[in-house]
């Protein structure tokens, strides 16, 4: 089983546009989560972010023993540009990183390309990672924050609590599959955690939108960060923007995954060009990424997506 990618002279002189990564270890940390540590010479050159929701796109081979080819750069964009051969991919939070490794926690759903790969992954298997990005932008003057997520957002919330300053009052709502998925957190902040067990996460309707709607906001400037199923994220975004009157500076609401994703993608393809054109136009008009994303989501909602 070959896992190595050669680092040529040109690559050594510049930041890579992608990161082939080999599995160093795979460890079950709960009944529905597996922690995978990735390494290799390309990962050693990974340029990370300080944001707690530091996220990479993970590209998976068709079979766990396969090795993906390198990405190519087209018009300044690194990726797999041939739609016919593009590998499946999913977005994941980097739970921890050091000079040599990245750690990612995978939620094990009943099926799906990422879950199926993570169940079988062993040392020597490999994936390809994109450059990182993030959405968490808590204002420096915030007196409180509300962090809400299903199990896919648990790693990002753990990092957010580890990084939170002592002065920042923080309330967390986390929706997990099993009582054994409950974790403890190291934090200097004033934190309360509300665990919701057995709902959402693709097995039951999510209770997270109701949890946000019933939250009694503290006084002063606050910040809301949400990650979970896209339908739930839309309900939360509507509430915090319309009912609470929060600006895009005061909230980051992200759909990490979608129910019936295959059906949604089939419909989305009809509107993809129009939606992306609207997103890019908003950026050209000087709007922030959050505002452009909000317009993107509003367009999809208008067409039934």
C-alpha cells in the first residue's frame, strides 16, 4: 500500500495548496466518534489558523486502500477540477494540531463516505486535505457567547472553550447521540453546558433551534456561533437575525451537513451557477463573507433548497 507523495523542489519553496495526509492512528473515543491522527511530510508543512473552528475539506479515496492523486491548480485555485473524477469530500474541524500532526474527530453515522472511511481507517491509509478556513469571529468587546452545535460541531466548541478568556461568559448547548459521547472541557471561562442526548444528528429531529429560541440572553454585547444540520442552521439564523436583531458581526451560523444530502445536491446543481454568481457579486459590492453567505442561503431558500 503506497501512501507517499514526493515533495519536489518547487513545492518545498512555496506553501502547498493541498496536504496529502497519512493515518498515524485511529482510536474510538466514544460509541459514535473516532479520533484520527494524520501526519506525513506534507502535514508537517501545514499552515493552520488560530480560530477554534479551523476547518479543512477532507478528500476521500474510493476505497480505503487507494491513494488519491495530487490536486492541480487552475486559475489560482487548487482542487480536483475534473467533475467526472473528483473524489468525495466532507468538511471537518481540526481538533488539535502541532508541528507534525493534525487530529480530526469523525462522527460515525450509519452510512456515508466519511463514516465508512473512518471506520476502516488504519495506519498507512491516506486522504488529501484542503487549506484551512474558519467562521468563528467573536467580537473583542463581547461580554457573552452562546455556542450551539450537534455532534459534528463538538470539536470546534471544545477548541473554543479551551481558547476562551476568563472574562467571557459562555453558554453551550450540545446535541449528541449517546450519553457516552458527553465530554469534559478545559477552560478558563465562566461556562455552563447543556447536553441534549439522543436527538438530532440524523436520527431524530434536532432540538437546537428551540434551545436557541428559549435562551435568555444576558445583557451586553454577545456572540452566537452555531454548527449543525443545514435546516436547523437556517432556523437558528432566522431567529438570531430577525427576532434578536443581531448583525452578521454578532453571529456565525453554519450548516455543517444536510439531511438527504444526495437529493439536495441533485436539486442544487440546477441553481449552483446562479447562487455562486450572487455570492461573488455580494463580495464585489464590498459585503463581508458572512453577508454574502446570508444572501446565498436566502436565494437557496427562495428556490426551495
